[in-house]
C-alpha cells in the first residue's frame, strides 16, 4: 500500500508540472486536479487505486497531446501562409 501512495504522489506532481502552460491558466488546472484527486482519496482497494492511476496516465498523455497540437498549430500559422 505504501508503494501505491508514492506512485500517486509522483503522478500528481507530474500532472501539476504539466499544468504550467494549460490554456485556461495554472490556477484553474491546479484546482481541478486537486478536486479530482481528493474525490479518490478515500479509496482503499488496490485495484481501484490502480484504475485511478491508469486514468491519470491517460490524462497525462492527453495533456501532452494538447500541448503538441498547440505547438503544431502555432508553427503552421507561422510558416504556412494560408493556414
């Protein structure tokens, strides 16, 4: 159980770090992330905690994809005149 606790903390810190450039602002991202983690704070079943960690990894990938898409669109506007 202790190993899962550290895993949850690690994922939370990673997601907080990713939120620095969130389009709606860091404060909005941080409060929503905190609320989402606090909803799952009472879980004690290891399987349910692992499901939550899997969803957090999925969410991390989605946020990273959002940033890559934003970067791609910016570069395309800069270099492709009709985009």
